[in-house]
């Protein structure tokens, strides 16, 4: 016999709004832009609001000096003067407005350009399509990211022919390009060095036959297997580390580009700290291109019409419009919550690290933790962790740093060790314990052993050796 019973229980249930807010908060600038674009494409009730952004700088029009100037009568009169001219001829070509200055910038020199420039001289024209397919599947690090059987099927040729063309690609500069794994990459580089006359017998044997022992640093085991002294194995490993490079593609640059190896992808700040005319600081949460969205007014009007005249629409139509509007409003609330938390975190950091913002000197950084920020804002520490993950802040000088820069207590203490040593009395250098005591007086709880570690990382000698050298 079946019995039915009732019981009451408390169960935690995740709020969809909270889940969405946490997901948006954890996103970087690029991830947020992609999420907004995807949501705008999936939800017809959400649309981009680009009419209030400057087409040049993508800043709000009220913050853009050019947009403010365009609203004045003087600017309109000047535009008419440019188009007509006092002498009856035109000073302004309307076609110039259609020129995109970005399109005039030269394209970057890629690894694929470098390989295509070489491959035509060593293969037949019949194999050019195969080589082009393989080169297109080589990533920026120089590794082949496609299966040879897949290439043979795509090019409608035999597997042996694809392998022959791959060997030709692997003979190009830089050595090691076209490899399918790090082991093959190092072997290709060793083969190139051997052709140049270098003695690479032992390093080549180690990479080819003792790869697992090499990556596990089992030098003694390799020495016994090869019947050579351990010193020879260590010299061979040192040769591999110093003469070979696991990512050959990243070293490619045109001969006229002297600083290509120093170029790093730029980051967009999420928050900017600006200084006004009075010298006080203010926090601005920046809007990025593609993230300015709004609830579609046409969908709002449609929903209002459905409420006034429900019989003109089916139940499915009303439910679809209502769900789309609810989803759009929830997404907008999540965006606002993200913006508000970034502003509060930045304002708290500005208050706690105010001496640093005045000088922007690392010596003025104070110990600060995410848990302290969380307690000041009365939120959970995980919320602050999501808020500062992959986020960047622009200083008043224009420098862009990560939010985590202000929580790098160990990094700041390490820098303070260097500052203390540089300003000590040369005749009586500080010991590690004395440096630890000085740091504790400055608010850094650093033990003597930690000072020793920092000193060795900074290549600073001991107090006795510093006294002797000076």
C-alpha cells in the first residue's frame, strides 16, 4: 500500500539573476564584448545603442569634445565653408569621409607570409596547393595543427605526397617550423645545427631516445643508459636549453622590424582614475565598443500593445515577447551590477592606496588584500576575486596596470627589500633580520627566511659580503 507524506525543508536555490551577474563579473573586457554581442544576436528584445557614442573615439558624445563642437552653429558654418569656399571652389572632398585610416596601416608580417615567401623556390608548382594548405594550418608558435590524412583528403592527393611536401616545409626558416610536437621541433632544430657543422650527437640522442627522462630531469638514468658521465649529459641538456627554442614561429619578424619581439598585445582598461582641476581623483568605469546595449523600445511598445489588446495575439506570441523582455532586463541588470561593483572596488583601492596614486611609485604601495576589500564593501571575497580577475585600471599618468597589481603584497615587500638595501649605510649593512624588522615596522609581516629568499631572487649579496665589497 502506498503512503503519501508531506514534509517541509529548506533548500538553497541559485537565483538566475545572481548566476548571470557573477558570470558577467568574472568576464574580461574581450569576453564581455563577445557575450554582449552574442546576447544581442540571440535576444531580439536587446539591441545595440550606438547612437550616443562618438564614431571616432567610441566615447559618449557628451564626453567627446568633437561631438560637442559639432552641435554648435560655428562648426556647421565651418563645414559649409569647407564645402563651398569663398572663391566658389571646394576645399573639402566628400569622398575623403569614406576613407578608413585603419585600412591605410600596413598589415603585420606573419609567419605564414615568411613561409610562403620561401616555399616557392623549393617545391614544384603542382605541390603549391598542398604547401599552402599546410602553411595555413601552422599556428603562430610554428606547430602544424592538422592531421596529414586530413590534408591529403582536402587536397585530393596521396598521404605520401603530403608527407613529402611537409618535409619541404620543415626545411624552411626558422628551423623547427612545421613540427607536430615539441620533440619533433627540437629534432628539426638539431638537424639544422648538424648541417651547419655543430656537434649535436649527444643532444640529438637524448631528445630522440630519452625524451621522457629529459622532461623528468633524470640525468643519472640517461647517463647510465648512454654509458657517458653525468657531466656530459648535463652539458648536453644545457645545450638544448640554450641553443634550441620550443616556439620557433614567435621569432619570425621582417628584417626591417627591430622591435617586433618586444611588441605585446595591448589591453583595454576597465576603469580609469582621473584627476580634475582641483587635484582630486575620480573613478570612471569605461564603456567599451560593442557593450552599449538597451532594451528594444519597439519590443516594449509591442508588449504594451499586447497588454491593451491581448485577444489580438496568441498565447505563444505573448509568452515569447514576455520571456525576451525579461531576459533582456535581467541582462541589463547584470551589466549594471558589474559596473557598480567595479566602481566600488576601484574607489576602495583609491582610498586605501591613495599615497601610491599621488606618486605612482611602487615604494608607496601599502599591503592590501582582497579579503580586506570584501570586508569594507560587505561582500564575499569571491565576489571581489571575480571583480578583479583579468581587469585593468588606468592610472592618472596613463599607465595601465592590472587590478591585482594593488594586491601584490609579496611583490611590494620584495621591492622594499631592494629599496632598503640601496639606502643602507655602506659601512654597516643591514642583516636579514634587521631588514625583516624594518619591513614589519612598515606594515609588512615578512620573516627573515622570506627576506633571504627575496634577496637571492634580486641577486643581492649577504650583509657580510656587501660590507667586504664596499
